C-alpha cells in the first residue's frame, strides 16, 4: 500500500521536484572556491517547510555542510544518503549552448547546467526522499539521514571527512548511498561497490645552472627528469602487486548479466573501446605523466624541471606504498630525495610534492548483503531494467566511510550519466531524475520500515 502511496505522491509533484533541482543548479557553488552554503540554505528551507530536522555547519568563507534526519531515534537501522553540494567550475562558458547556471530545460525532457548530473540531481532526489517520507507520515522504525557535503571536488577533507569525524561517528550505520551519477550509457544503471585510489605528485628535479657552452659545469635538471621518466615503468616492480577486487572476466560477467545473452554482450564489448578501457582501468594500477615544465633560456643549462604524474591505485595498494616506491626508484637512479624544496643553488636533489591523495576502497562482503539485494531490486523495479555491479575508475567520498570502518556497506548510485560529469553542456534526463527520487524513497522505506 505504501508503495502506491509513495509513487502517487511522486507522480503528482514532479513539476515541484524539477523546479527544486533547477533552483539548486542555478545556485552558484563552483569549487574552487566553494560557496556551498548557498546550496545548504536552499535545502534547509525546502526541508524545514516540512518540519524535517536540519542543521547547517558553516565554515570558511560561505562554505557549509548539512545534516538532516527524519526522526530523533538513531537506535534502529540507520541509512545515510550522501550528496555533495559543490560543483566543478564551468570551464569556457562560451562553449556552453546555454549558460551553465541557467538550468535550461529542453522540451521538458532534459535539464542542462553545471552540476545537473554531478551531482545536484542525486542530491535533490535524496533531499526529496526525506520530504516524501515525512509528508506521507509513514511509520518507520529506522532513520534516514541526509548528509549534504561541501568540498568533494577538492577531495572532501572539509566535507564528508569532517562530518564523519565530528557529527556522525557515534551512529551505527547500516548502509550508505552516495548519489554520484552511475549511468554508463547505453548500459543500464550501475551500482558501484568500490573505487580506485588517487595520488597526484609533482616531481621537482633540482640541478645546477650554468652556461650552455660549458654544460659539464652544471647539472641539467631536464636530463635528471628524463632519467626518472624513462625508468618510471620500473615502479610496477617495486610497489605492492595486488589482485584487483574483480578480474576483467568478473566485471564482464556483471555487465553481460543485463544482456539477453552472452553473444550479444561479447559483440558489443568488442565494438566498444570505451567499455574495454573502463574495465581495464578498474583492474590495473595506472600512471599518467600529464604536465612537464623546464628550462628558462635557450643557452642556459636548466637547474629546475617539474613533472606532474597522476597515479590511480587498486584497492589493497596505499598512497604510502606508491610514494615510497617512487622514492626508492629515484634513489636507485642515484638522486637524493629531499623533504624540503628550498635549496642552495649548488645542490642536486629531487623533491616530491603531493598535490592530492585519496585512498582506494572496496566493499568486500557485498555478496552477503540483503540490503544491497534490496537496492538492486528497487532499481530494477523502477527503471524497468536490471542494474549491474561495477567499480568506479575515478574516486568519490565513499572511501572515507569504507576505510574508516564506519560503514563498509557504502555504494554509489545516482541519476545522470558519468560521461557528462565535469563536461561542457552537462545534463540530466528528467525521467532518470524522477526514477532516482522513486528509488531513493522506496529503498529507504523498505529498508527502514
Ligand atoms: Zn561528484
């Protein structure tokens, strides 16, 4: 009975839900600098109109996190919905067909704007699920908690990590959904059980400058860097070699389950190089040298060269493993690695600067989870297509929950296509968004009733 009640309520109020999402997209929360408090205030207004407990925790310059919950009882089952309020900057605005903050609605089918998919769509849908359960006054024995966070696009220290350590850690949590866009069009929806780690390191080689006519008087920092780069593949022999959480075959099996038969899947798999590469990325440690800078003048031996490398780690590998391996590699080439970039001009050494780090994580005992099966069946019921289990090749805030031991049963599932996240003309399909509202509400109802 309550299922019908919930679905009717959603059908009836679709226009209001669409306007709420458009309002969030129009609210500037580009990060950097953040300004997530603008979004937090909108969500607070929306929820407080319906007497939902909601608290904003402000920090910095117009930044904030928000926690809302259906009732004051945290002794039963607790379900957390996590969504980030910040969005990446729009890039070159003139390339957008419609201004990125206009939340332009096309033929009542699609909403275009920065954050439409990543992830104001998922965030709005999660907030609305609380409102629906409150409005219908459905009796639940557990509690649904919304954690709307800042700082995700700049790695989550002041957002999810702060909320977990300061506000949520004493709650016994049964399940967490992060509303990141988990569509991999043309495939059906994915439920993401884990994610890779991420480390960005700037390597600075410090040599000795001199006249290029007498190069042996100096130490050429570009040659030093070249030495390191040419030996970079040796890193894989030094770092901890781990099995990926799922093999290529297992990941293929997950996806092929949504096809009528294996042959059709194999045919598509052969044609889709994107799919092959996403699977490859999810099963291997990767590195990519993305920036290199060096030299000041055509007749001066350079004393400085910088290179930025992006490493993606498999669950089981740690940021420290990679940093230590990198140091070993550089030491083995005969260079000292220093902790301090400040040097006298005659010093030859290498300095490593960590730009960003986020540990890999995976939910190991997903197979035994009834809650996960429930989520799977709700998605299948609402989207009329079986979802599939998969891994995220990028990273999200999930690792804070999983790796801290707070709740390993953390998955990412949300409306929107991952391919449109961070892209020009980012969009969300309204049907997908409404289906996400239905899924979040029914999943919470079934888990907590
Ligand atoms: Zn995101």
